[in-house]
């Protein structure tokens, strides 16, 4: 088989396995990396070059910064304070979607949801609001919020890595041009249509002690750690937004922020390691290897020419 054909086989394999999820996503990505190397499509050093990509470093550092916000309880405090201003179920749903969307734009989607779920459970238990009508909008907002910034979703950085190889790049908030309208559209949909479709199920019993333990754990953390984690996040985001002005790359700004948090012992070294989502790192590195193989073998160009052939010479007309 030609290198191009082998690459296409790995592409099909990756697409099927990512959709099927019979294997962990990271394992599928590593199979692609190893396979491209063993078959000679990519040199060994190129097959695993994604692990030292600057976007991988950026992601790892931002995981640490976001993890500090969660570990210190600052993220929980932000969610709890804002939700106090919601006097009805509909208003609470709107506030939760806004909070979730904004937090997901600069933090981990999973971490944001994990923090806000106990908040929602506690509010529902006290107010009688149906949890089923709050959790689903929050889940949608978490997904939509990932499109607000370059670091909002792993997919954004995967695309950034491929574009940088071709000499192009996105700005930090360039995704927001599409992401903000998407998030607002999602919120408006739930206000006027989705809210009426949400199931109003009776709140089943749950162990409220788990929620109290969750909040008490964060209450025992020093206030200076909470505010320091928040200040580091804001400073890092500020540096990223003005990357071209200050002349410091995104990944370096993120690394400085992560180092400050560990040096000041806002979070421990162990907590910093645990905050890094290794599956995302492996998935990202494997995807970059496949993208490189598509480029150097010409398989990517073949796919593009085939699609253009189907669409005709003037697809815009």
C-alpha cells in the first residue's frame, strides 16, 4: 500500500473509533501515532512531535490554572454568589446558562459542570425547583461556551495546531465571533422554546450530606488562595488577549500562571498534575500526527480534490 492509502486507512479507523468509543479516545490516538510510525508513513520523531507542541503545553498549563480555581473553591463561590440573584426557576436557568457558558469558555467544561452540579442540587433542595429543568440547560451551555475562546475546547486547539503548520493562526477570542452568537442563541432557545419542553420531574432523594461536605471542604480553604487563583486566571487571560502587544506567546503566559500557583502553594504539585486531563493531551498529540501524515503523503489534498469534484468547479454558485 502507498503511504497515502495507509494514512487514509488510519483516518477512517480514527473517525470510526472516535464515534464508536469502544476504545478510550486516547488509546485510539496512540494507535494512530504508533501505526503511522511502524508503517513508515511518519519518521519516529515526527509521529510523536505533537507531545511537545506549544498548544499541548498551553493546554496543560491552563488545566493547572483552571484546576486551581476549582480546588480552592473560587469557581464554586462565583457560581453560588451569582445564582442567589435568581428569584424564579426561569431566571435561575438563564443565570446558570450564562455562568456555565462563560466559565466553560476559559476553563474545563467537565470541571465547570462538576462545580455547578452541587450548586444546582443545593438550590433545588431549598427552593423546590426541579433539578431536571436546570441540569440539561447547564449541559448545553457548557458545550456552547467552549466556543468562546481558543482554549475553550480541545477541538479549538487541534485546529489551531494544524493551521499553525500552514502558517495561519486564530486570535485568543477569535472563536467568540461565532461562539457568542451561538451561546446567546442557545440561551434564547431555552427561554422561549426549550424551557417549555424540559421535563418537570419530581426531585428524587439524594444524599444532601455529599453537597454539604463539598461546600465545607471549600470553606476550609484560605481566602487568599481563592482570590490568588482568580487573580492569576484574570492576569493570564489579559496577557493572552494582548499577546501581540506584550510579545509573550499564549503558552508562555499560561506556564507563568501555572508556575506562580504552584510556587505560592495555592495548589500542591500533586493537585497540579491531577488537574491535567491526560486524555486530552494524548488525543491532541495523536490528531496532530494524523494531520501531518495527511499533509506529507498528499492524502489530505486527495480528499479535498475529491470533495471539490463532487461539488463542481464553482461550489459557491
